[in-house]
C-alpha cells in the first residue's frame, strides 16, 4: 500500500504528530483535545487527521467528547441576497 505524502503543518495550529496506536491519557489527552478543538474552527476533520496521524474516528470522538457542534456535511452555499439562510 502506498502512503500519501503528508501536508505541511498548518502555521496557526501546531498539532502534535502522535504515533499510531498510542493511547493518550491524563494531561496529555486534555492538551491534545484542546488543540484539536481549536484546530476544528479552521480545519476539517480530515485535515486534522493528516496532521496528527490519528484516524477520522479518533478525532471525531475527541471533538464529540468536547461537546463541539459539528458543521453540516458538504459545501454550504451562501444565502442569496435578501433571503434567510436555508431558503432556496
């Protein structure tokens, strides 16, 4: 299986690269969670996965456990001028 080339780290969010199958506990887990929640404000879950080396499910569980409100799936078109968001 060929591995994808890794993207360079996001300049505003220095997320730690964590080895596969390594369990985070205690203060390390709390710190990682705060950084992931911060990063989710600017990045997608998949981009966070690429930077940290964690799976999509692991990042999703961290965000869900922190009580994050998830963005809707897919591209959201901006509302047309004069119409409330959600109306077509």
